[in-house]
C-alpha cells in the first residue's frame, strides 16, 4: 500500500471510528488528508471493508456508502 493511500485509509478509519458516514465521512477525509482524491478514497474504503476490526454493521455500512459514492463519482 502506498503512503498516500495509507494516509487516506488512516483518516477514513478515524472518521468511521467517530461514527461518520456518507458525505460527512467524505468531507472529513477531504478536510484532513491533503493526498485524498476520489480514486484513493474509493480504494481506501474497499481496503477498510476487508479489515477484520470492522465487524460492526454500522461501520461497514458507512464504509460501503462512501465506497459506492466515490465509485459513482469516478465513473461519471
């Protein structure tokens, strides 16, 4: 994992830990991480969904929502 992707991943995990999801989580990541882009946020979200610590349904739904939103932004 690259340094920029890892930094986006760390900020994403912090935001999910605070109970953020959707656009709130997106704004949190964009505000805290200078290396963030739609593509990196999507990749970091997919990595976070595969991590073992995220077994909470609400956390997974938050990560899934930002991953799908970013994927839609990248495709169109």
